[in-house]
C-alpha cells in the first residue's frame, strides 16, 4: 500500500543558511508521526513546504503515490493537507461556526446560510468528540477549546494529513491528554497526523513513528518502540546530554529582593517571598495558580498590586517596568515573541534596546558601541546567526530566547526573573539556557524562575515556592525536593514544608 505522504530530496536555502539539505519524510496512513530536532533543525521549514507556505528549491512530493506540487496554502488544503499552528489564527469576536467556515461561507439568497454553517460546524466538532455550541463566541472559550476549534476548522476540509505544530504549548496536562485522545480517534479513522513537539514524554505517549532532523539534515526514522528518550535525545543533538541540569553549587549570600504581602486583584493573595544573592528561586504551581501575575507584579507590569518590595534591604516603589529596570531587575517573559522581542528588528537592535540610554550620546545612539555590545552578547550566548544584522524573526525559538537573555545579560542586573524560560525550546538549547542561568547565579545575581515543568524546576532551583489559586501553599529547600510533595502543594493539599529555610531567609 502506498504511503500517505512521501517527501524526497527536499532542500531549501535562505541567504547564509541551508535550512534543509536533501531531506526525506515518509508518513503512513493512519499514523501519528513525530518530527523532532533542535530549534533550527529544519522542522518548521519542512512543514511550511508541505503546508504551501513556502516553496522548496528541489525535491518532490507524492501523496498516495501521486506526484503533486504545492504552491499555496489553498493548494495544500485541496490536496487534503491541513495545518494547525501554535498561533491558532482564530477571530475571537466571531462565533465557533463562523471561524470554522471562515473564507468559504455557504450562501443562500445572497446571505450566509447560518443553518448550514451551524450544522457543518457541529459535524466537524463531533469528530473531536466535542459538544461546543457552534453559536458560542470563540473569545469566551478556553485555550484548549480554541485549539479544538482550529483543528475542527481544518477537518471540515476533509483533511487526510493533519499537521500539529507544538499543539500542547499552552495546555495543561489534562487538556493535553484530551488532545491525545482526539489524535488517536482521528488516527483510527485513517487520518495521518504529523506531530511536532519538544516534549519527550508526549512523543513516546502518542507517536507511532519519529523522524529526527539535525542542522537541516535527516538523521533517521524509527518506530518509537525501537528507542528510548536517551537514544532519541542523542540522535537530536548529536552528543550525549548526560547532564541535563548542570547545577553548580555556589555560595548563597544576603537577601537581594524581598516581596512582602503581595496581592494582585483577584489573582494573587498575600504572598511573601525573598531571593538571595547567587540563589535560584523556583516558583511552581498549576496553570492559573497566579505565578506569572506574581512575578509580573514585582516587575511593575501587573496593575492592581499591593504589598511591599525591598531591594538590598531598602524599600522600593516599583510601578512600571521602567522603574524595575532602573532598580536592577530584569524580566524574561513567557511570550518572548510578543513581550520580549521586536521580531521585525535585528538582533543588534533588540540587544541594544536593553541598554539604550547607556548607548546614547547626546540623544543619538552610538552605533559602534551597540554593534560591539551585540557582537559580545552573540558570542557569550552562542547565538547561531550569520551576523547581528539578522532579523530576529528569522531565528529559531532557542536563538530568539538567547537574544532576550543577551539583552538582559548586558545590563548586569541584580535580579533576573524568568517566566517559562525554555518553553518551545529543544533539549540542546535548554541545556545551554540552564548553563547561562547557572553562570548568572555564580556571579551573584539573584534568579527567579517560573516553570510548569517540574523536572526543570527541581533540577535548577535552590529553593521552590508553590502557589495554588493565588496563595502560597508550599516552600521547599533543595534537600527536601520531592515531586510528590511539590505536586500536592500545587493542588492545594499540603501546607508549607516544615524543613524549608524560609524563616531564616527573610
């Protein structure tokens, strides 16, 4: 039986970069096929070619053993190929049915046939085992439900090959499990699913087959029952990642920042914590626990905060990010593309923005000084780029994150806050980010990290505090780290840990 999809000898070059070099991909009917690799490995470029968003320089594509040419997104859909990107591209002010039938509304008597789009939306949603009402406004739905709408919109085109790009990046564990059940349901109907994920547990849980790319080249294709996580990571990075969390023991000094009785309207309730010089403080909790709101309030980016903040023992009134930066606090946001970077600007411009006033001479930015600062940070952060003039939007996710870090490294802050620092980043880049965090602690910076990945939090933190529904429900010293106890605190079923050094750190 012919494969659902065959891509042979696919190559794509951009100025200064070989994105794909003679890559093959074979996907069977009714198969969940994971494509993995470090950021910059070529996964996105390969999928953009398949989805019609870009063209290949050479190679050929066959669907059900028939040679095809894909020159546009509409042509891909006509061939039965549908893509759901991380950015769902839904119109939140329209209804579910209107989003599913966007750009192809059936008409009746010169008007949209509302009954027909409602019936069609209901059928598409039933394939996902969903009872979401077609008349609901998309903006009123959860992220998980919005993703279901995005998938249903694609399925309404009678899709045979479904591409899911990092579909769990904004989902909770329970929501991810629901998505995997729907993927298996579609698989049983003969739909072939191409699944891009950086999470090893997801790949081994749901994928039948995995293809590994590295530096734009095909490394190999395996059934997932033929290898384990360690072997897969080795294929991805081309080296042994024996120490995923390179935690160095560094002297922990005096308290740098203390936040006392912090509340944020309806989201954070009377939380107190501190972080010391050279310490990495982890903040854990489930989705909606108030972690991001807490750290953003400390950075002056979350209105409605009450409570006191002290730096080096002195009270500070931080009501804006500008005041926080001037006080020596840096913040690396979860959404790096929209909150941490200006993607239409160059690497040089983005790194320079963090030190714009220091680089300004008589109201004019010193271009030579900015270039030198950028070049130094590119080298320090090991950003893979032809030059500092490269637009940030053309970098991989891991390299974009390194640019954000470089912007703040250049300022030598007293305190740096990371919100989900490795989300959407491959395992090799993660290890590099962890090493950079360790280097910050080593030179005495106080580090705060919010993470939804418990192994990450336990691997790099000296101490962890846990939130549940905006309240602090646990605190753990490194010697007392326990996944079970931390998770209990995250669900609100455990109090402050008796072995925590919290009282000694205030």
